[in-house]
């Protein structure tokens, strides 16, 4: 089977052209099973659900990140207070011993 031009060979068949190439029994099956719109709708619906779940999860993660940043700031503040307390405790405990000269 030869084609008259390469452009005809490269173009895809339309649904009706494809069905017309099938034997009669297969045409009937193809017509019964052919539901591209339904399949596309189902896939689109699934993608929308996944997109919404992804957005929800992203918001949840952003919220958790903000909470962790606040906790890190709070811990850094507590750590600096603790260091200051330890330094003041060390300096007060290192007072020179009293001499016994009378």
C-alpha cells in the first residue's frame, strides 16, 4: 500500500476513518466501547482531585514550616537566656576566696 504524499501518511486517522477500516463485527465493538469523552472527563476529574489535595497539602506544610520557625525562634531565645544565666552563675561562683589576714 503506497500513499500519494508524505503528508497524508503522517496525518492521523479520525475516529470515523479508523472505524471504517475495521471489519463489521469489530466496528460494532468499537462503537460500543468508544468513549473518549468519558475517559477524558474521568481523567480530568482525577487530576482536579489530585490538584486540590496537592494544594491542601502544600498549605498544611507551609503552616507547619511557619510553626517550626516560631518554635526555633523561641528555643533560640531560651538558649540565649540560659547561656546568660550560666555565665552569670559562673562569674558569681568564681569570687576570690577571702584571705585570713588580720
